[in-house]
């Protein structure tokens, strides 16, 4: 094919692809326009998961009738005129692309009236073709209605996730903006249901409950730190509240949501040694820095930025965040008379302002090794009980328990130290999987016996999580849980799997929701195994729990009976073996080293 210029239609669809990836991206652009217009009230209406209708109405400054047509052209903006201004950007928009892009992949209607004008105007754009602007009587402000998104780009439609996922994306996005702009009244209606309504009274805590649910919102710690070079505010979770991934760490930089692995790493580092391996905090943080210290023009959706001095931002964020969980990590109660309270984790944390804790920012920023440390699913989680050679452990003789966490046992070839938590996790997991495997695929009933709770327990969730949990209730039944919707956002746990009878029902339900939120995992069996592994982890005896001799013995023999006794379902070892040979060498009875 000879080289030729693309038609403007194709060119604009290609360009639109960068900005408008899914319904939530349309919502984001329209929200940002409303905020830039100074709106203090923004209503969002979604139908058909955003594919049928996305409407954003604001009470901002409006667009004059003679500017409507130009507003929907590519590279048209009222927010910037020279390139130098790019480094002093105070508005969210500046690329002048959103309306043009959205208009080229949908049927868009723009209705607007500036404050000082008597009548408003309306303009329709269909697949990039703009009609003529005509007068119309409307309230002050702007309404952008986007219908039939991607109707002319069927390939895009195919890439959209399930309606539930797309709706959830919109929920999350709007809730986060509502938190970033607490002085603005947000209303989000999806499929004729009120998903979010904020008062706009400036109180962030109120919005926090919409994001996380009442219970978690109450526990979140407030962060407020910095100077004129870097100001950080927002919320982070206490060390007792964690997630299996970093997805709940969100940043706004100068009022715009930013994805930046280095910033998330800074938060994770702030919790250094305070969280279990593979667990991550929740955080929503608002970073304010001088506009000239950040380049916002590096990504079409403005989702990434480049910092002039990323090193000082990184350390600034880490140190500010660190102070909050430190201040709130409970110090073990040791009785009244005791003045000195040891805090074992203090050693590993440099005191604020000290330079002893040197960091190499390059390795910090690029060495993303611990990012998303979900263990590989194939090997440890699903011990394929038929194919793999069964890796038995030898018969063990119990010697005792150490530090209320490890069992000491003797085997024919030396000493075994068994991690009681990991071991119990493995035992529960294999029992659970064995029962689960008996279930008939098509039957509605579970093969997992349920045990009714003496006292049913109620658990609260954020609106988004609650909707998802409602959809997943049948899965819970299969796993031996009896859970029902009790009120808006509230669920009643009536029964738990009898295998896990000791489990805290609320903790179990939260773990399940967390797992469901890990959407779109390919293999169903793997998802189930993952979920089961997580609840077994919850139900297993903890380190620090004193076990009777009988319990210790039972745990060892249960472990001996497992198919893959040497690791927990998440791949961590259940035992350490010190061979007689090793002992002899260590005691200098044989060889030199
Ligand atoms: P950008 O936001 O990057 O300037 P857009 O394509 O999103 O580009 O919007 C183009 C222009 O249309 C904006 O610069 C602004 O002047 C006007 N505009 C868009 N939405 C609104 C709104 N809700 N209220 C007032 N003006 C708007
Ligand atoms: Mg814009």
C-alpha cells in the first residue's frame, strides 16, 4: 500500500482510542471538565453500564453558544494557549481532546448555558460529525450526554469487561473524586439506583464511608503533613487492616488521580516490617506540590506524571505516611508498673529526619520486585493430587512447642521445626478441597457442611462491595457459608463451613469480598482454590496461640496425612528440617564446615 494520509474519521478514532478506553474514561473526562468549570454540584447518570447512557450535569461556568462548535473540535481548549503554560497548569484538562474524542465514538449531546446569558444552546455530535448549535431554555451549567458509546467501533466493545466490572470502575472513580473534592456535591446514579450522594460540606470522613464502608472508614488513620514544597493529606489503614495487593493504594497529585508504582512503593515502605509479607495497606492520599515541579503532560489520559525531583517526593511521602501508622501501632500491654515498653519493630525504622536509613532511589523506583506478590497459583496452591509424587513427611514424634508458634518434632533423620499456622493452613486447605471436589458441578447444594452460628453476625460493606457480594451469594453457598442481604450494605452471616467453625465470620466475609474483587481470573477452579486458601489462612491457628499437647499432636498427624505437607497453600514452608548430619557438623563433631 502506498503511503497516504488517513481520513480524518480514522485519524480521530485512533486518537480517541488513547483517551476513551472504557465508559469510566468518559466519566473521568466529563467530571474533570465539570470541576474545571468551577461546578459545586455534579450529577452523573449511567445506564447500560455506561454503554447506553453516560450523562454528566454540572452547575459550572457553562459554554457560550458561539463556542460550542469549537469545544468539540480536536485540540480546542480554553485552559491553555502557550507551551510554557504547560508547566503552570492549574486545571485538570489542557489537551483539548476529550470532547472531540468522546464525540467521535458515540452520539454526544452538549447542552450549556453560561450564567450571564438568558438562553442556553445545544449541539449534537454523532460519530464525530457535529450538527448546528441551536438555542434552548436550560438551567445554568453544562450537561454532556453520551449515548451508544463505541457504537461505531465494535472492536472496542469487545474489549469491555463485564457490566459489573465496568460499573464498579465508574463507582470507584466517582467515589475517589468525591473524596478529592469534598466541597463539591456529587451524585452518582447507576441503572436508576443512587450509588453515591455526597453533601459537599467539605468533610472527607463522610465520603470515606462511601468508599470503604462504615466500619473500615472508622478505622482509617488521617495523614496530614508537609510544607509548601510537598503537602500530603488523606487516609491510610492501620496495620491491622490490609489487602492482598496494592490496588487500594490511590494517589491524587494536584487534584488528579495518578498511577505511579513508585508512589505506592513509598507507602508500602512506610509500613516496612509492620505488615505481613504479601499484605498491603489501604491508602488514599492527596499530594499537593508546586505545578512547576511536575510534568502532567506525559500520558493521554493524564494518568501518569513525571516529577522533577522524584527522589524527594518519594522520601517525603514515605516519611509522612510512616509517622501515621507508627503513632497508631498498638504497643503491647505489659501491665501498669511497667514504664519501659519495648517496640520490636523500632530498630528497623529510622527515626524521622535521620539519614541513617539511606535509600538508593534508583533501586527503589525500578526494583519493583515485590509488586503484586500474589504467589504463583499453579504449584503450591493446586497440588494436583494425582500427578505429583506425594511428598510425605516422615512420622514425627512431638517434642514440644516453642514461642507459642512452632512445634518441635523429631523424625528419623533429625529435628523438625513446624510453623503451626502454616501447617494448620495446609491441613484445612486440603480437607476443604477434598470436600469441595465431591460437589456435583450442576447441583445447587454444597458438599461442604455448614454450621449455623449461635448468634448470626452482621457485616457492613461499601456500596460497591455490597453489590458485588450480592451477586456472589450463590458462590458462598457452595463454599458452605450462609449469608443473606440484611439491609443496604449490610449482610447477615448465619452459618460458616463447619470445618472452619472457629473462624471469625466477619473476617471471613471480608476476605471473600477481597478475593471476589480480584476479578477476571481465567480458571474457575483456580479462583475457587485461591478463595479457599484465603479463608483457610484466616481460620488457621495463629502464631502466639498456645496449643495443648493433644492439639499439637493432632496437628502433626494431620500434616503427615496431607498430600503436600511441606508448604502452606500460599507456598510458604510449613517446616524446617535440621538433619542429624547438619547438627553434627554444627557441633563440630564431623568435618570442619
Ligand atoms: P480540555 O478540558 O482539555 O480543555 P475538552 O475537550 O475536555 O478539553 O473540553 C474543551 C473545552 O470545552 C474546555 O476547554 C472548556 O472550555 C469547554 N468545556 C468542556 N466541558 C465543559 C463544562 N462542563 N463546563 C464548561 N466548559 C466546558
Ligand atoms: Mg477536559
